[in-house]
């Protein structure tokens, strides 16, 4: 880490966080140097000029003077390309076999000695120097990947030829530079705390260990799920820990779940690009600038630099919804959490064992707060490495709580132990570090399925990689202290959703979390979390208040209101969970999700859409009782006052301490829980001359029963709102109670 990085860390994080980042990065570099021999002489290589091409279904292979490029467009429009013979498989990220090539797409000559593949959804052009251009069917440029460059050790057999020798993957470093339209905005790279939009800067892809540590084992007892806390650190047989660090982009903290997935939005269209390589690497991004008057545009640029491994890439194009649907088809549909995992959850650290857990559950009941899940955290029997002497008590407690509607979840700390005579994990350690969390999540998921095959597993993993959504969700911790951490938690959830991980959320912690959480900050954390997929509070063992009622009657009442609204919306969260499984669409979406062409919305990072129906504008700054909200196009209703606003545009809404602004889209049909516990359709009146609608997927339990998507439409007829269910045979009666709002 050079002086500029040190100053940036100090500026962004403050002295303590900055020095911690510096020390962590230095320890990691020292560890890598000890386990990996120094590099000898190297030579650079570029592809050279195109010499020949061999067509194949969906594309083919183009041979250059010093390399070869394999290109394929799938039937769904997904593009794959790989250099030096790199193919789609084997891959940690892919859910199964590679997509079938599009039989109608063929490799054909292009201008100036290049080649191209034209399909229904995308056009791919390769220049004679090896640049790869992705264009819309109408010819608009989405991205241009320039000819790559490799640095190879001199004198290593199999390196430097164009035969695609697999041995070269483990020794050659490479860099891939790209250009995107001048108006493009970057998102993704896993969970990033510096903001949803990735501004100019360098972003590390090294997964990091948490300050809370990492370890190993599998949760046991009668719980129905577990949390995996594997970071990128490892634990040797003697129990020592190896930390890790990473320089990050502006305002960013080193992430637990980083992946080389970029989500790029521009006027030309939306696309996702994934460099399928799990080695250590770094992504450097720079936004473009449009020329004024007769000036020329400066394109946005990106650079992916990897320490080794194959240079292969996937690109998915289309609307945001279509892009994530294609991404889920490629890397696997998100796991469907059991219905109880959509309710309020609580983690409690301590060493009081069964009695302490029992007291925590009773306290929630005493204060009138619903509770669905209790997590065993540090210090509890069954947390980390389960103590066999307590397993019977733990099993009995789990069964007792289950009868009361509360599930018990144990934490598991997987480890990779060093074998005698083996230095921690050598050159291949840098390849495996990124996927250890993914492998641990898979092991836990498959173990839970074997244990109880009739119930959907519940698994949270703190670490992971592309494809981790197949096994469960993730939680975010290690965030900056104070109000910056509140904003960071929203950025992380939104960013993970755009990378295909829809079920996530931050821990709502009390004063023990950062040494002085105020009642206002605690409540704003609580209110934000109530609108996110994973809603979990955490009580530590330090001094100060941790639970809502410990902050006084006013805070407790406002927290109860937020939790009651979350419970009222459980049918909607159930629907969003099912739709995420079916389509890959995240529960929580950027406000530009439906209108990515709206440039003003691309820069909005302090609000989000919950599904298609609701816009949530959390309070993220101290002392705020009013806040500006930028609306997408259409009519929106303030759910607290019923007042209608027209978008696109910016409005100023009340945001008292008791609530955060939430707006409903006009015409939306929203499933909510009625007073008797059944599902009710809450309908917000459509604008005159417009129609609306919504989807409902009912709760079928915690097993594997298939669910049906119910479609509803709303319209104004003679001043009244009519709601009908849309079936294959036409419109029918709704069949559910209807509550109209907004008239």
C-alpha cells in the first residue's frame, strides 16, 4: 500500500479504521510472499493479428498470431468468450452445463479483417487485433473489450503458445481493458459499502476476514439451518489466524463477498459482465464524460487485472430484469428460504446457554414483539464448534421453541486446516480463496437437505462467490461505525441483489456494536432493516442498550410499528421470495430498475424499490425529519398520508422519527396480511385512463410444494376501482378480500 492509499484510508475511515486497513493489507502481502515463490523473468504477450477462423454452432474459434479466441452466443442471448482455449467449464460459478449455443447464430467475416456473430438479441464483433465488441441488435455499442495482455514466466513449458495449454492458466498474469458508453454507470462487484454506484477507483476482489474471526465446524442439534462465517482468512492446525486485507474503492471497506461481476447501465442498454476467474485480482473503473457542443465523448473505462487463471468472460444483455434472469439461468436460481426466515430474527451473543436463549424469547413476548428465529452466536453452546456435552439441551430447546413458532439456528465456522509439511495453501491458495465460502455454503446446504429432505434448508453465509445464491443468502457485518454504516448497509444489499444474491440484510445492533449507538441511529437502523429481505437484530454482551425496549418507551413503540408493518407485508415478501427463485429478480432493487434510461435515477443511492410496488426512502442522516425523494415516472402515493405525486421528478416528504417515507405505485395490487391473518389485496387506485396490477404467490409451507403465480389487474370504472384475477380463460373475480386506497 503506497502513501496515497494510506491517506485515502485515513480520510475515508478515520484513523482507527484506516490504520486497521493498512495493517491488514500489509499482513496479507507478507503472508502471500511467504507462501508463494517470487516471480522470475517475465515476457508480455498480446494476441497479434487474426489469421484464421473455425466456425462452430453459435460462434467459433478465431486464431491470432499468438493466441486464440473461442466465442459462443447461446440460444438465450448470453455471450461467452475465452482466450487461449479457455472454455466455459469447469467453473465454480456455473450451476450445471454451459448454455446451448444458438443454432441460428454463425461466425461470419466482418469488415477490415474481423469477424462477427449476429443473433436475435445481441451482435458480437471481433476486430482483427482481438478487440471484442458487444452491440445491441440495432447496432448500439454496449462495451468494447480491448485486446488483452499476458505476462508469462520465461522458460515455462506450455506458456506463450496459442494452443490453449491448460498449464498456462496457473502461471500467466493478465489484464483486460474495456470501454463503455460515456453515460454508463457501474454497479455490482458483490457487496460494496462505498455506494451502490461504483465511482472512479480501484476495487479489490480479495475476500476478507471479519474482525469477529473465522473458524470451522458444522452446526448441530435440532436446528433447521446454520450460518457459515467463513471469511477469506484460514486457520492452521495450531489455531492461528491469517488475516487478509484489500485496497478498495472510494469510501469502500474490504468486502466479505466480492465477485468480478459488473452491472453496467447506459442509454444504449443494460448488460452484466462476469470474468469467470477466482484468482486474486483488481477492477479499476472510470466513468466517462459526454462532450459538450461539438466535443467528443470520453468513454467510460474498466480494467480487470488478475494474478493468474483463465481469461474467460460471460456477458448478458437486455433490460435489468432480463439480465438477472439470464444470470440466474447461468449460475443457478436463488435458494428459496423457508417462510419463517422472512420473519423477524434475533442473534444473541453470550455464554448463558439454554437459559439465556429462553430469557431472550420470553422478553420479546413480554414486549409484544413477534419473533421467528433465534441465532446462537459467539459463546453459546452449539455456536462455532458445538460442545457435545450440551447437544441434548440444545436439541430439546430447539424442539421446545419450534412448538412456540420460533426456530433455532446454529452458527458454523468452516476452516481449512494446514497439513504437516504444507505451507498455507502455496500458489493455488490464491485461486481457492475466492471460492472457499462458496464450497462451505454448498456443503452446508447439501448436509441440511440430507438431514431433513422434506424441508427447505436455511443457510446464511458471510462469505462466498458467484453462484452462492444457489445455497442461501448472506448477512453483512464489519460495516463502518455510526451513520456511514447505515448508508453502507443499504449499498451492500442493493449491490448483492444486482450480482444475483437477493436474500441479504445487515444486523441491527445496539450500542455495543460501535461504542455509542444513539437511540435515533438504532431506530433508523431498525426501520431500514424492516424493509429488507433479511431482518435480524443482534444483542451483544457489552455495556449499553441492545434491545428496542432498552432505548425507552418512544423508541420501543416506533420499533414495534416498523415490525408490525413488516409482518403485515409478509404475503408480499413471500411473493418476492418466490419471484426471485423463478426469475432471479431481487426483492430490493435500485430505483432505476424499471426505467434505466432515466439518468437522474441512476445516481440515486438513498432509496430503493421493494419489488415493483413500493418505493422506500430510508432516513440515512442524523436529525432528519424531512427528505427529498426522486420518483420514477408514473403516479406514486405516500402510504402514510395517501397524497399522490407524479413522477419523474423530486418531491419532499415528511420523515418523522416514527417512520420512513414509503410510496406505493398507482394501480398496484399488493398482497398483505389481514386482521384475521388471511391474505388481503391492498389496491392503490390507478390514474385515470391507466391500469395497474400485481402478482401474488401464496405461502405453501416450508417444503418443496410448487407454487402458482396469481395475476391481478386493476382499473377505474365510473370512479370506482375494479380488481380482477387474470386467468388463461380471461378476467375473473379476485377471489380475495380487496381494500382500496388512494381514492
